[in-house]
C-alpha cells in the first residue's frame, strides 16, 4: 500500500485485527502519516494539553511474583520500604501546591485489612490537607469489589489496573501459574471498577517475550471493546533479577520497542479519540526524549515522580529507571521544559479527567 492508501485506511471508522497488524508494521513515510493522523485526532478531541498526575510510590512490598517485575516478592535483592503517612501527605501537598491537580498512588500489591484501612485513612488525610482539590488515581492492584467501593467512597476517582496482555495464554506465560496470578481475576477486578463508577484505566506491556503484532492488535481491540477511560501502557524493559530475563535474546531491540509503543499510542488515539493516554516513565528508560515523542503522537498525561528521593531507587520495576536521583522539584522544572518542547501546554490546576468517561455517563 502506498502512503495515500495508508491515509485513507486511517480514515476508516472501525478497524479489523488485520488492519491493525498492518498499521503496527508501518515504516518510513507511511509511519509518519500514522503519527500525523494521531496528532490531528488528539488536537481535535482532547486538545494540545498535557495533564500531570504526581506519582507517589507508596511501597515496594508486594505479595505477587510477576515474572517480569523487579520488585516481585521473589527478588531478595530489593530492599523493601514503606513510606509513612506523614511523608505521603507532605508529598501530596507538594503536588497540590505545584498545581498538579491530580495524584496517583502506586504500590506493590497488598490486601490485608491493615492495608485496606491504611488507604482509607490516607485518602482522608490527603483530602483534608489539600482541600479536596486533588483528583486521586489509585493503582493498588487486585482487590475485592467491597474494597474498591470503600476507596471510591473515600474520594478516589480513578483506578489503573493493567491487563498486561489481553491474551490469556500470553498472560499466563508472564505470570506464575497459580490463583494469585489469574487472568479472569484481573478481568473481574476491572469489571468491578467499572461497575462502581471509577474512571478505569488499563494497559499492556509492549515488546514482551512471546508477544506478536497479532497480540498487540488484539490488545488494541480489547481496550476498545472493554471501553477503558484511560490507558497506561509502555515498553517492556527487562530486569536482570527476574525469570523473564532469560528470554532477553529473543526481544526486539529497545529502540524498536519504543517505536512499536509509539505506534500503539497513535493507533489507540485514533481508535478511542477522547480517552486519556499516559506517556509512561518506562519510555524514558529507553530514550531521553521517549515521553515527548509519545506526547507528539497522542499521549496527554504525564506522571512526574514525586516519591521522596531516598526511596525512588528501590522502586525499580525495570532497568534504567529515570529520575531515581532527582528530587520532586527537579522533575517539575525538567518536565515543564520538556513539554514546552513538544508545543503542548501543561494543564496546571486542571484535573484533566477522561472526557470519554463523562461522555459515557451522560
Ligand atoms: N518493564 C516494563 N513495565 C513493567 N511493569 C512491571 N515490570 C515491568 C518491566 N520489566 C509494569 C506492569 C505493571 C506496572 C506497575 O509496571 O505493567 O502493571
Ligand atoms: Fe507486584 Fe505489580 Fe510487580 Fe506484579 S507488577 S510483582 S503485582 S509490583
Ligand atoms: Fe524527572 Fe526530568 S522528569 S528529572
């Protein structure tokens, strides 16, 4: 197909799996046409604005053992930490005072009553300290519907739980084979979150061992079919202290994983025009300008790391994690300069909730 053929394909109102496989393999001018189309759609449907979610990595203690993740419970090389509530509240205040308007709390997965209660208390404390003005995203793994409901009632409005891969076989290849790592459980959690009324985010890793373009095309269609409000997806970056590391020699080179990720953002923007798409930090582990490139092809959310500096180095899901030696203030000025380079504006003081979500509930 020539470039004008690709351009008319991109104007279709729905895409088949084989369309998407074809589009994921574009190179040269045809790939540029894809990126330009995604930029157009972004400008038209969500505007050229980037919203911030200050990211707090609450703890790296995790009960799970995902085969790709550097902080899996089986990795005894990690020194485990847990922020205390005062540190979290101070960090939340920093986000609020910096006009980030949104906060994302992420942690290894725990589900004890103490943990559930701790989050309830923290939500109260954060809301009190920030005049209820922060839009709070939780990313705290699989929980019961009752727990999700409690946190929602305490004021959390968004929840991010990646499906990792929408293909059940691939999901089970990258997770231990036990009930703690079950595809259907993950899917049911996502359904609970939707029922409760969260803005629901999901996403996948791109460039995993055993993953094909067909899997990624299915992932795009899955996200559309599940009708997610937001997405967090990014390149898989191997970590030496994990079981999947043994397949490193089968992976695409890092630059190609980045390139494939950019095509995934662009295609998802074209498929789901008004959702929020995050440019994850894992992009920057590959290319210093990785996140800026994602913003150019459809992403509209960035999550500046505001975890207190002394802990950042211990929350390493993958290698080459950026900003581990930086303080929250450094990330702030760094990001402002970076986003200016893309030509977009930062939505300071705006929560930047998913337009897609509001359209659905009307
Ligand atoms: N490379 C890229 N992303 C990873 N994650 C975990 N380990 C890795 C890795 N090695 C992602 C998963 C998880 C999120 C918190 O981080 O998608 O959902
Ligand atoms: Fe735990 Fe999440 Fe890492 Fe899995 S990906 S081991 S659940 S922190
Ligand atoms: Fe953290 Fe640039 S974004 S230092």
